């Protein structure tokens, strides 16, 4: 092992779940290896990285993938995505060569990719050990939407080759099946579990006896709900993003609470969100009931929803209800459901132990 081993971390910025998964693992790894030098390459915003990563890191703001082109947090632009992938793969070999040269310049001992496949192809070319980690992979997502595109066969194979070139793909639960990957290793859920600050918030917000707090968090891709037009539901205080600029007596801006997101989540009576790894896992592991706005065609959704229903009180909300604010009955339903024991978020430590093995062997 090098005197100061260097971990290069490449993270997709398609939503917040990838950053959440990765930060939890890197934080657990640094506890075991305090001398670890960490370099993050991602287009995710600096402020979010600082909130999630509890270690020093260098940040290179660059993107190695784009996931899918989105009209909103729940609407995929299929034709635009197919075109973007054709352009991205038009000069694939030279793209990998340039990425490999950049990687050699950084001299990492190990690459952790969540989950840009260009990085993995570059690591293979640069002879850098690499571990992929995610609950999904872009090859499966691309194939689901773009299989009829004339270039899909070649593009899909290049994506699969890149993923299979990694030393290991840590498949985080709950996750997609990934039958075409030959190097998967399943690990338990990864989630940052908050600490309830219920008494503090009740006092800060001057909640009435029995008044409930419901957090609205639609993930890392903008998907605004028209809360300003919703009917008032007696006994509910909505916690909303500051950027929505909702000014009502029954709302409070999340940022004004000056608490970590996960602590606010753990203090609430329910969360309204969309199917996504980060929020689903954090809510379930904190035991917070979930109302989710369905995405229907997103191929990761079935496994996420099935897992969620097993582990926490939850209910699907139709898009129309999320727009109109007709949510009183759905909230009453989840609050009547049994409360199963929250799942253990042990995947971060499990993944960190695996990464430590790979770093030790370099």
C-alpha cells in the first residue's frame, strides 16, 4: 500500500442518489484509512459534496456520463437520449484514450465509479484497478429506452464491456438484477440515517399538539409541485425547498431549519418524493412513511418500490394527486399501516471493507 493511497471517485450527477451512496462509503473508508487522499470527479455541486463527504477531498468538476436526458425528474426524453448516446459514442476509442491519459496523470491507486462507464473503460486502458458501485447501471437503462435505435447494439456492447472490465461491481440493494454483468457482488443497503430532532423542530415551528410535519423532496432533478395552489389540510405543516418560493402559513422552507436533510427527514411524520435510491433508502432506514409519485417507465422503479413496501409504510400517489394536493387520504392511509422494523444500512461499511482490500493489494 502507498504511504498515502489515492482514491479517485467518479460520480454521475444524474440525481442525488449516486452522491449519497458514494459519500457514505468513502466516509466509512476514511475512518479505517485516515491517510487516504480522495479526489472527486463529478458535475454535482460543490455545496452538496461538502454536505455529504466528511473528509477532505479535491474536486474536479467534470462529467463522464449523463444518464438519460430528462424533461423533468420523472419524464425521460427518449429520442434526445438516443441521439446524445450516438454522439457520445461516435469516437468511442479516442474518448477512452483521452480519459485514460487524464487518469494516469492523477495516479490513483484505485478508481471507485458510481457509475460512469467511460471511467471504467479508461481505468482498464490505464491499468488502474477499478470498482464500480451502484443500484443500477447505464447499460441496462439505455437498453430499456433505446433498444430500437439503429446504433444501440454497438453502443450497448461498449457500455457492457466497460462495466465488465471493472475488478468488481458492487450491486447495492435494493437494485436492478444486472444479468449481463459478470463481476457483480451484492451488498446491503447504503443510507445515511439521520438523527431525529423532533423536539427541536416542534419548538422552532411552534407546532400545535398533534400537528404533523411532511417533508417534500423530489430528488436531484428539478420537479416542482404546485404547493402554493394546494388546499390546506388541517394539522399538516409542509416542509418545502426554498427554491420553490412557497409562502403559506402551513409551509416552512427546508433550508431555514439549519439542519442536515437526513435529520429533518428523521424528524418528520412522512415524506413525499419520487422513486429514487437515496430518498427511499434514507426514509426506510429511518422508519419514515413514504408517499411516492410514480415514474412508471423507469426500469429501476419496480425493485425500489418492492423493497420499500417490505420495509416501511408507503403508498403510491398518482401524478394528478401530487399536482392538485389531494393527499389527505393517502397520508391517513400510510399512518394507519404497520411500522416494520427499519432495515439496517450496513452496505457502506461492507463496501468500505471491500475497497480496503483492493487498495491494500495495489
